[in-house]
C-alpha cells in the first residue's frame, strides 16, 4: 500500500498495472487452491519486475502497481512477466492469464505515493485489455521506439474511449509465441452520443450529395418527397420557406415599381 516509506522514482516514470483475468471464475474452480495461484503469480511477477528496476507501489489481491524510471525497462518487465506466467505450471493446470497496461507520465509524488491523472490512465489502459495482453499508451510507445525486446512486435489499436478518459491511442505489444488473437478491447465500443453524431453527419452528407446531383442533372419534384421520407423533412421544408421568401421579395419589388 501507499505510505510504506519507500522512495518512488520521480520525474518521468512509466507505470505498469497488472490484473488476473477471471479471478472470480478461478476462485470458484480451484477453491482453496486459488491461494497458491495468487502466491505463485506474485512471486513470478515480483521477481521479474524488480530485476528490471521496477518499484512496487501497491498490490491488492491479484493486482500489481509498479513504476519504472525508464519506459524501456517497463516494457521489458511486462514482456518477461507474461513469458514467466506462460511458462509456469499452475495448480490443477489452471489457465491463468494476466492483463497488463503501460503508461508514461510525470505524476506528482505526495505523502501517500503517486498522484495525478497518469495513474488513472495507466489503470484504465490495463482494465481495457484481456488476459495475456500487454497494452501501452501512445506516450510509452513513442519513448520505446524500435528498442523492443526480442520477439515482440507492436500493433496499432487506434484511439480508444476509456472510462473517465476519452480518446487514448493504444498499442498492443504482441509476443511472437502468443498465437491467439485477442477480442476487441473492452473500451472499443463507442458511446451512444458518438453514434448519434456520426449518423447525423452521414444524413447531412447524403442530403448534400442529393442536392448537388439534382442541380446538375435536374430532378423531379418527387425528390423532395423522398428526402422528407429519409428523415430530412426539416431541411426540405427549409428550402420551401426560402423559395417562398424569395417569391415574396420579388412581388414586393414589382409592386414598388408599379407605384412609381
């Protein structure tokens, strides 16, 4: 926990969060044997992370929070950690998979440890992944560059909407020995507001295209009816009002001329 008297690295640091996927399911399947799973998991990851220069910030249940002075070391720790977990023989041949998330920032160090949005961002990145997957923020990816551990490639996952944090560009660090592909991230689904906005933009673009086509090819009055049926009746009505307004102005001008 925070406040353990350990001096954490300051300045630019890279956070690594880990979490066992499906821990409740494993607990139900293994019963008392799950305690050994957690103990082995902690021992394996602590050994790897500390050798890579990591500092244990917090641990709760089956989750870890580590900080590293260099992004390169944090990435290496995550990769070696996944390989150590994959090569371990688990009790009752349990399928233990751990999700990991990396993010680099410049957090504030308070009396209780690290403070700031960077901590939240790293945790959200971890939560968005799946067991066995390593996710990294755009900042971490940029700092590492091409200096990747052997047998590791980078997959661009694009911008994702994370809980409390919008539009975070994420990358997956793929291990060549990991043949399976992961499902879409848990944060990949767009919000309803985004869907409504995109739908409205598509309708507007479609309307503009129809108007341009009508202007160049000449269209029948029935086209206006089709537009109304497509949900753009307000736009068509606006054109009618505009035509009537122009007609009224023309009539006024003619009346003025007649009275002169």
